[in-house]
C-alpha cells in the first residue's frame, strides 16, 4: 500500500514537472529518479507559488500601493526588456511576477519578505547623512555642484590655501586666436557680465557655468572663451585615477587644442573641455569625471553608492552596462557615471516649465509616458524627464542638453581645414546631411555663410575608397547633386531613397554612382561596406533561378512554367504520355493539332521563328524540342503544358486570401488584362480571383520565391509589402510585388526582374544589351534616339555597343 502511494506521489510530481522550470524560474531535475529531498523541495516550491498572495504590501516599494501578482509580464511592457527592481536581472515575460509599474520577480519578493530583507532595505539607509557625502543630481539649490568637485579636487593637490587665493596674474597665455586671457574677479568682472549673457558664461575647461560673482575667471570676450581661475592655473599636471590604475594621467589644456573633441572614458560623453589623458592606452577623462568622488548619494536611491569599475548589472537609469558605475552595497542597485551626472532639472523650448528627472517607480500617474520628441513610449523602468503641469515627457537621450552636456555651445572654432571663417559650436542641425536633433553629433555654425554642419560632416574626407562601389574609382564628396543629374530624381545606391539635390553626397561621375554622405560614412564606420562587398550569400545554389532571360537560356520563363506544372502533377508518365492528337478548338472554331518531334516539320516550314509564340504563356516555342498544339490558319499555338497540364486552381503568395482559378486563352481569345503581379498588359492565359478582380499571368504564377539577378550580387527574395524605397530598375514605387535583398537595401519589382537581358530593335542592326548601374567606361551621356532625351543614369537601359541607346520602355516597342 505504501509503495502504491509512493508511486502515486511520484506520478503527481512528475505531472507537475512537465516544464523544465517552475513558475519562479527554478530548474527541476526530472531527468533522474526523484529522491526524498527532491520531492520535498519540489512540493515546497509549488506550494509556495500556489500560496503566494494575489496582493501584498511591500515596504521597499510603497505601503500605499500594494503589489499585484500577475502570471506573466503584461503585454504592454514586454517590448522594454523590464528588469526586476530587487535583483536587477531581466524579467522573463512567461514567469509570475509582482508589479505596480514597479516590477519584481515573485521569488525575489517572497524571499525578501520571508527573510526580513524588505524591512532592512527600506529602513537601513546607511550613513547617507555624512556631511562629506556629495548629493546628486545637480539641482537649483546647488547649480555649481560639479565645479565645487573640481575645486575640492584642486585643493587636494595644493600645498597651501594662500598659493591658490593670492598672486593671480592679470593676464595668462593666449586662446586659440592668439588673444591673451584677462582676469575677471570681484573687482573687474562687471564688464563681461554686462556683455555676455548667463547662458554663454561657460568655462571652456570644465564646461560648467561661471557664476559671476562669486567666481573669478579668465576670459576673452571677443572669442567667447572663459576659464575658471582654478581650471586655468590650479589643476595638477598629472593624477592617478581609480578607473585607470595602471598609468598616470597627464593634463591636456583646452587652450593648447582648441578644436579637440574627445569621448570621456569614464562617463562616455563627447566633450569639448580640458581633459586628462593616457597616450599609451588612448584613454581620456574630462575634468568633472577626474574630480568625481568615490562615494555619492543620489536622489534615485535611498542608500549610499560606491564607485565600481567592473561590468555587471545593467544601469538602473539607462539600462546599459558600462564599466564605470556607482553601486549599492546593501542592495543590487547600480547606476553608471553618465546617469549620475545627469541634471535633475532642465529647460526645453517645447515647455514653459522646467522638466524634472523622474526615477522609477513613478507614482501618481495613471497612464504610460510617451516621448514628445520621438513619439515612442517610455520604458517605465528607465529615467526620463517630465513636466507634471503639462504632462509632457522626454527620453533623456532625446534632449540635446543631456546628450551634449559636456560640450560648450557658443565656443568659437577657427580651423582653416574645416572652413575659411570662424565657426561657432551649436546644438545638432546640419545643412549637409539633412538631419537635426535626432543626430548624435553637435554642429558648427558659420554666421558669414549662414550654414550649419555637423562635426562628423565637416570632417568627411573629400575622397574615399568605397569597397561596395569600386576600389579603382574613389567616391568624390560634392556639396550638392551636380546640375546635370538633378532632373532625374537620383536615388542613393545604399538606402535606395531619393537624393535631395541640396544635400552633400558622394558620387562617381565615371560610374554614375550616387550615395548620401551619411549612408557612406555610416557604412564605412560600421564595417558594412566590407560586409556588403564580400558576403554574396548562397548565390551558387543550383536550384536558384538566374535572371534575366539570356541567349544561353532563351526558354527560362517557360522552364519555370514546366516546373510549376510538375509541382501539381502526380506522375511523370501522366505528363509525358497519352497526348491527344487534337484538342478543343481555338477562337475561330478550329481544332488544335498536336505537333511533336514526329510531325512538326510542316509548321516549322510554314511559320517563322518570330511568330512561334505560345498563346498561353506568351513565350517562344522552340521547335524542336518543344511539343505543342496549334492552328496554322489562325496562328494560334499552345505548349502542351499550357494546353493540358496546368492546375485548375492554386494559392499564390501575392493573393493569400483566396484561391486563383485558371482562365484558358482559348475560351477568351480577345481578352486582355493587366497582371497584378508584374503590372503589365497581357494577352495570354491567366489565373483569376473574380471576387477581388485579381488576375495573374502564367509566368508570374510560376515565378519562384527566390532569384538571382545579374543586376545585383546577392540573392533576392520575394516580398509583397510595399516599401518606401523605389525599384532600382525603373525608379518607381507603385508596385508592391518586389524581389529584395536581405543583406543590403536593394530591391527590384517583378516587372524589371522579368525584362530580357538582350533585345532587338528595328533602329539598330545589333542586339541591345540591358545595362545595370553603375555603368562604367561611359564618358558620354546616353540619349533616346530621335527625341534626344537624356536617360536617367540610375535606371535599367538598353545599350548597343555600336550605335544606339534606348530606355527599357522604348527599346522593346
């Protein structure tokens, strides 16, 4: 009896253990026999989950807002990659959790309550009342907080207070324009205060505001160049920093390198100020980060935070995982240095009030937050800026004041390599690449020429080798689309979007290759240039159909129809044997006679090769080897497959909602229709959906889902979703059915994919060859004969090597 109960218990446990993990995410060991210990633990876990309260008061969250148990992460939050507020690990959407726009694993909440850590985390705030502890973020009560850190930093390296306070020179070494910097202190700073607004009184060393009075500083009013007296003369020449213990860091003055911009290796912000550097390791640290203390208190968290330069948990502010951070010893909270330095309040032109930094969990807000700048929803687990009066919100990354907090806007730059006039640093907007605040770069403003340009655009090389184009033909930077190409509506060869004639671009006149400057620079910096050029994918697949139709394989499209018919045929013998000598009559009532290898001589002698076109698929009949039915008097012919072996109905990828029914050419001899797959007028047989007025010709019905085309190096995949990009062949964007490249942004519509590789025209004795851009070794512009209309260089065109050029529409007429 006991043995029977034991088996029943084991059976029940195994039934509960069908999944590899329980509701809390703990793994079972069901691959081995269950012993007594595993039985007890497994039952305890299930009993614990089953008895978890649907609501509970969690002191570490808010006693007024009970946490609610849910059996999976609510769908609206799954896109964010939500992290547990206790262990800081990512929440598995399929596991049970407690939440109130505050998220925590169920096991973390239950463990904290059972162990008493809930009370401990909430009540034990450590020594946050230490008077030497620096409180972040920067607030209105203490706007000079970061400069005070630099003052204290300088004091630690100074031997005497008198050494700092006395003996200041009236003038010091010149700024970038050769002017001396004059001392402004409490006795003689009235002039600069009256001249300069408070917004432009930014120190070019620490990039912090100069509060005058009480701050004394050196400055050149003409150049808008200022330095706190401490930044100018009292900082140590070299330091040892906790983030880089292996080498000492050497100070680099802003005055000696006025146009130097760098990324701080401590906070990862782009900066324009003075810095400390390690040349051997290529490490740069700005003045504020050099002066950051090892312990801080931040308003986002109740405990003291300690500096740590080891990668581990994600930052609670931004979700990234940078190495230099401040962590909590009591719980698993961690923020990186960049988030610690973010201001608590900022002003934005879209709101009359100040925006406040919001730390999760945000209380007293009934709905979710949406960014005014990018219109995307805001992750409730990340920091963001919000105005409660106007209910406006912003991602911190969408605010220029946050992204460019280490760059002094208004600084004057003089660099003849960049521009002949003096440039002023401003917030991001550029007349070169056309992007504005969404950019991750700052801008230069030339008041003489009245233009803005990003730093990245200004430093773009005038020529570069672009592997995706041709290593023998460097691309040349031009400040607008050359006038001779503006009438064509040229598209970028990388993103396939139209090129704005007023924006900067790279192009090759020899190949007529055009690309947005930003696309070329992005591809070069990210390594996609090499990837696009080198990886051609599986284009050697023997089953991959190669387009266009060529002289080597003139029956390519008919072969597709043969394969299409085979897919619906149950037997090879069914297709090859038992062909009737005569079949149904044509439009004039005549019967169609079978012509095969035994009796097709008569029709071959009677009809020329040009008229031997199948009235079903509208493809040439090659006789021999093709067998066909025909009426010589009516010039009506059908391949045997088109006549008798095609399926009556089938499902097509371009029209998945209904099956398509075959409509024979014989039954409607005068019917013309527009194929909805290639958007071409046709007179052949077709498949139709009467309810949707949808028609598709035989060749399009048989088109494969993947092809290789001579115009592009990669495999192309069928897609029926209409996109913003234009067809690389014709430049149109009206047709949804396309073949696109998964590796790059190339796409051609079905109509262009079906165009023949060679064609014959009565105006030329030679065959015309299809030309694919960029067309190399063509020094003259192509024109359409007779009309003398220039052909757009990016499109598909027919070219005769001897005498004639025509576009792809007129050449086949």
